[in-house]
C-alpha cells in the first residue's frame, strides 16, 4: 500500500539555523499538509497546500515557516531561523481530495526536530 | 475555536475484552466531521473510523465502533475483542466541513495485556 515518507527521521540543529524537512506524499494525491506535535502536547495543524499555493494556515505558521513543492514528488517545510520552541515532531500528510471530511488524510511517520 | 478533549491519557484492556476511549469536543458549527486515528509505536497515524455529524447512525468498522452523542458533544470509540495489535496511541480529531484542518485531542495510550 502506498505510504507517505518523510526524511530525515530525526534532525538536530542549532538555534538560528535553517532546516528543511522533506516529505514524499502519495503519488496521486493533490492536497498536502504539515502538522506538528510538541512533546506532551496535541498534534497541531500548520498548513495545507494545493495547486502550488497555501490554501489554509494556522497562526503558528508565521513568516519563519514556508512550504514548497519543488518538483513532482517532494513537499518541503522550511523553518528559516529555528528557535528552541520549534523542537517537535513534524508530520506530513496528503490526500487525494480536499480535507479529511471528503477523503482520508494519510500521515507520514514524522521527523523529530531537536533545536539546541 | 474548536477544541477536542481526551480525558484518559492511558487505558489498558485484556486481550479479547472490550474497551471504550472517551472524546469530547466543543464547536458551534453544525457541519463537521469526527475521526479516530491510531498511531502504533514508531508507525504512521492511520485512520480508524470517521463520523459525519449529520448522520445519526453510529459508524462501525469491524471491531471498532463509535458512540456519537451530538447533543452532548461526545464521540467515544469502542474496541471489541481487543487484540495485541490494537496497542497504540489513539487520537480523536475534528474537522469543520469545508476546512482542511484537523483538530486533535492529546491522545489516549492503549495497552493490551495478553
């Protein structure tokens, strides 16, 4: 069965550094999402992306964050200048149609980001 | 703002027994959807079951069923004939119709004892 994959599984970075988290969504999916989970807290929505544009974003997704689909397969989340509070598990998800109400969102295994 | 609350951080059940995981939510919307996701250790989150708010009938998927009480804003998950493979973190989630944003609860860690 097709799966969403994410690389790396664990990323350690210094505060102030830029990081790029990578995701390969399921190949025929058109909608892409990023969520994060700070340790001990809820999984939180960051952003959704369709047709090369952000379609919805949360208040967490400020100017330090950006998303991109640089080619036909990858979907990336960039954090421009990492802060300690960016340490979290970041989950990518994809779906064929818009929103979990119309279609299942398939999640990747996550990238654990540790900011020192 | 919509919120989802899972009041049981951990639950345990004996193999072959039945367990119910609780979830409550808060919303002023009339068009919304509710979900239970399962995350086994070191594995992806996968959808277990979904419920459309406009449907009165409780959703069922094999051994998994929900008790959807719309007026009480309650959405519990019942797992019958629990199996060792059911051990996982279970997340309750909500989405407003037309939105793309899932709102999650904190999760319930389910242990299945042999």
